[in-house]
């Protein structure tokens, strides 16, 4: 498998879908939204974008499986699996807030080999592939070199359902706010992760995520020299759906704080 060549083809597919989303953003009718659950919204844009991605990615690896947010396809692959979020940051998109994008990852026998995240409003394409570096619009990116929390800017996501862990999360958030330059909440985990990969954020933490939210972004962080853990400091973040992504230098401080409230 030529991962670099395949990654370039994925980028082309993602760009085409991104053009569709941009056009729809201009004329989007918020009355057409649907609810999948509490505060969990979806629109025809999400569904159509996913269909476009699936149709084109199928051509690249015909027997690959798919894990998709909107479940427009249900297929298990023996070797390869695409993990897709057609519009990460749907709530932002619906409300006209310019922070959302497309996330596509390819896993080979359970290991990530390609990650692509396209932030649509700034036209920034983040990507990496097995054996390669991490890039944003063809320019190599690296995680930050900030050595500690007191010199760092952090990112997180607020829970909008399953509020049972909200009390300890708010305590953790208060501590992070006091120990850092600040905590930002953009509202799109894939964007938070690639911003960590390119050094805009020094670390990102969030729980109750879905695999399509972070599959591509976590891989890009690691390829950019960063580290990704679950809240216990292990590598089971894919199943636990809790993410701590850092530049590596903040890992010990972040885990010490997180474990006080979650473990």
C-alpha cells in the first residue's frame, strides 16, 4: 500500500465534499435540522456529505469497512476500515459559527495509517500517513514546545449529554483555568486535535467522544510528535472515548490533575 498516494486521493475526496458543505452553509435552513438525541443534532448536509465521502472512498478500497457518524453505510472490513465524521461541529454549522470540518481516518487491522481533517472556514487541510510526517496545506507541522501548564493554552469540549460526570469535569476545568493561559472550547474535537498537532493548543482533553470525532485527529497529533492517552494514562482511548492529547511535555501535569477527578 502506497500510503502517501492514497492520502493524496483522500484529500481530493475530502475537498470535493468540503465544497458541497461550503455551498450549503450559504443557504442553510436551520428549520430542517433533526435530533438524534438530547442536544445531538443532524441535518441533510451531514447525511449528504457522508454519502459523498462514502461513494468516493469506496472506489479507493472497494472491500474496506466503514464506521460513520450518520450510519449511511454499515460494512465491516477484514483489513481496512474508514472512520468518518462528515461534519464535525454540526452545532456550530447550524448556528453559523465558523468552526467545523470533515474528519476521515483509515485503519489497517486496527492501526491508523491515514488521517485527514479539513477545517472548512480557513481552508486548512491537516493530514498524515503511515511512514510520513504531519502536514497542514503541504507545510510540515509539529506540536508545541511549551514546557509546562503555566505557559500553555488548552482546549476542551463541554458535555452536552450524559451529565453524570459533569461535577468532576467542572472541578478539573477550574483547575486547568487557574494553572494555564486559558481553556478554549471550539466545539469540534477534530479541529481541537489538529490545532494541538500544529502547536496552536498545547493540549486537549475531552470525554464522551465518539470514534469518528477523534480517529483522524489523534493520529495526526501522534505523527506531529505529540502523545495521546485515555484519562488513566493508558492507550485505551479508542474504546473508553476519553482523550488527552498533549505536546508530550505537559502529559505528566495533565494526567496528575485528570486522575484526581476521574480515577
